[in-house]
């Protein structure tokens, strides 16, 4: 992981066509170690002429209680 972010993937994620919901990332404050948010993966596609590219972004999913 990188400081401030831990990515969690399901086992065998690469075998699925749609990767939405197959991974998440926990974001936390690097100084205090307190969690800030958990985001879930969302697969998006971009079409350029005859080429279709799929990529993953993360969307807000859960936040700690305030």
C-alpha cells in the first residue's frame, strides 16, 4: 500500500469482465492513522475510434460515523 491508502482486491479479480465492485480502497490520515473513507471500484469505458478502453475509478462508498 501507499501511505494514506490501502487497496483491497477480491481473489481472481482479473478473471472477470466487469471489475465494478471487485475492489475497494481505504483512505486514512497518514499522521493520525484515522480512517477517512472507503471507496468502491467502478469500471468505466472510453471508446476512441475502434478501440474500447476499460479503466477503474473509485467512488465514495462508506465513511466513518461523525
